[in-house]
């Protein structure tokens, strides 16, 4: 039986930063969201957009692992990419500490309010779909479960949270994305990703916790425990990252099917 054809990529659009800035000044947009799968160039694009808006702008991270201090190479923080653009929600708790969606929402709310108080444009950038959903579509913490995905006009927004987000998706072909993933993985291994995980273990972060972080931290921990050799670790990790990128795209296309407009642009 032949394999099914992969789903077609979204149609790209040309984003006009000046128009986005005007919409923000008129109150038609209160948050710009830059989302996309891993290795799609989200951070680089968000920083470029922040410069091109012509207004002060600050970036909020939507990455469930970049919140942890000491997890730099494996999560791809690449803090040098931000340049002079202020960023938030990175390095806000210690590796091994319990951090969850509720805490992220509270931290986002505080950072978002501070950015708005300075008259700056908040740009949410990341690939953790659940975090993005929680701060742009509402989340029912009294019941401890996500809201269903209603039509845009029916969404419920909590006090102090954005209610007019504008979504931009960073779009690359599957072939380019896979090439970037493989190249970036090799670069991170050369930069000392194994030493980073070893240092976390030596600091007392339980191996079970690192395994739960998944991807780089899972497979490098298994390697350090002697359960994988270096070739197995690299091969299994590359495969897992490719699969993770596919799941991210599935999540974002699901957002579109639920009525969330995402303006995809080539990067």
C-alpha cells in the first residue's frame, strides 16, 4: 500500500509590519503571535518584525522548556538573536522545578501588563501550542481543563489578557525544515549539549525529570545512563524532533480549523 500524500502546506502571505503597527495603535490588535514548528525561524522572524514595526516592541516566549535556567543548548534559547529587543518568560525557574500551564499563564499576564504599560507592542513567540492557546483563547482553571474551541466571536477572555491577537505562522518546506533540524542537532551536540545534560544531573536534577522534558533531554539522559550509544542517541533524537515538528504543525492547523486565522509567511 502506498503512503498517503502529505497535507499541503498553507498558502503564504506577505506581512506588512506598518499595517500591523497601525492596527495596534488603533486598538484593533493587542498581541502579535509568531508561531510555527521547531526550526522554522520563529525567533529570528519575531526579532526582525519587532524592528520593522516602527514602534517599541518586546517579545514574550511561548516555549515550555525555555522557562528553565541551565537548559540553554538543548532548548535552543539563542539569546543572542534578540539583540536589543527585550524578552520575557525565559530563565524564570530552575531546571527540575515544577512549572505548569497555570504558572505560565500568571507569568504571561504580569509580563504582558508591564509591556502594555510601557506602550510597547507585545509579540508572543514560540511553538508550545498549549501555552499559546491558554493566553489567547481562554483557559478554565476553575475546572482545571481547557475550554472547547469556540468560534472566534464566542471566545471567552479573562481580565487583563489579550483579546485581539494577530497570528503569524512561520512557514518553511518540510525538506528545508528537516535539513535545519538535522544541522541544528549536530551543531548543538558540538556546542556541548551532552555536557549541559551531564551538568544538570550533577546538580541534582533527577534523571526522571530530565526524561520527562523529552527530546534532547530524554535521549541525552538515556545516553549518559548507558542505555544508548552515541549513534543511537543521535539517530533516535533526530527522528523524535522530526516527529515533534509534525505534531506542532498538526496543532496549528487544528487551530485554523477551529476558526483561528493564521497568516503564514515564508521565512
